[in-house]
């Protein structure tokens, strides 16, 4: 079993590791109208080439100071916009890689009338292009792709390298909140705190489990003021469970 960070583009001195490719590099850019429209949309959408330039200066981009909350895989933007609405004093950023979803998220932010949120087109494997160490108060992942087969391990977001990123980016006391309809995602996140991908012992990461729920469609989430996601609503209507986990960044590995 492997657990390696994806490398979609090589590192270049003075440039981030994830970049927008020139339009002409796409075989048929007209086949995806969102390729063009996401680049012309403007705020609250930032392209990859724009987003990394605000590293360490998100208060300037959003026009206010506040705790930094980041959602990975924002989908259609429902959770992201509601998170911004409920937390007007926070800086709320969503990360998406698909052109269409970036545009949908931007539209949802606009429709919600919130001004403290942005959607960034970026790759989740290179968050340190966007954020300084210890910058985040909270990180959210809702319903990551399960990739259930072992040969798909390299595609899984919930991995040891990702938890190491979580540790680096969260400030002490910051939280990582995960929801998934795929129980192995929850179990893997807990196991990888002190195990390697092969199941062997590994140095314990400075993360502690501060909440876990076996089904947030039938009971409360392990944190207050939960926001029901679209997937969560669909699973509730079908009578299927959605699992939740909260990890808190401790001050040190001890």
C-alpha cells in the first residue's frame, strides 16, 4: 500500500506547485465552458494563479481580520456559503479543483450575500502554497471520495501525508472536522494518527480525537451548530448513516 502525495506539476523555483495551464494546452477548451468562465468570473472566485499570491494576506483579500476557516472539496458551495453566513467575523475559504464546481460555489456565495468568503481553484495536496504554518483555526472535509479499492490508495485524501499537512497548518487548538458516508474514511483518519499506511506504528501526530458520531442523520454532530450538507440530507432521506469525526491540534506531540 502506498501513501504518497500527488504531484500533478513539478516544482519550479519561485512558482507554486499547482498552476493554471494555458487555455491552449487543453485539447478542446470549448468542450468545458466552465474552463473559460471560471477565469473570467472574478471575485469571489480566485483562479490557481491568483490564489497563491494571497498567502499570509487573506485578511487583505477579504477586507477584514478574523479566524481562517477552510473547506476542502466545496462541491456546489452550500456548506461554504452557510459557514460564511453563520460566521461573519471569520475568513472562509473553499478549495475546489473542478472548473464547474468553482463557478457553482462562486454563484452560491453571491446568492448568500456574504462578503467574507472566497472559492479558490487549487489542489488539496499543496495547501502550503496558500497558507502559512499554524494559520488555520478550522479545516473541514465533507464526503471525500471513498476510493474503496486498495489500488486507489494513491487517490485518497485521507492519508498520512494529509494528516501531517493538517498538523502543520492548524494552529494549536484548531480543529479538523470530517464527515463521510464511507466509514473507512473515519477509521483511517483515527488510525493514521499513530500508524503508517501499512498499519505499522509511526510517530504520533499532535492530534487528539475530541468528538465522534456514528450517524449525524439520526443524532447530533460532535460539535455545535452543525451545517447539514447536501450529501448528508440525501443520506438522511434514504435512511443511511453519515459519520463524523473531530480532531483537535494539540500543542505538541507529547
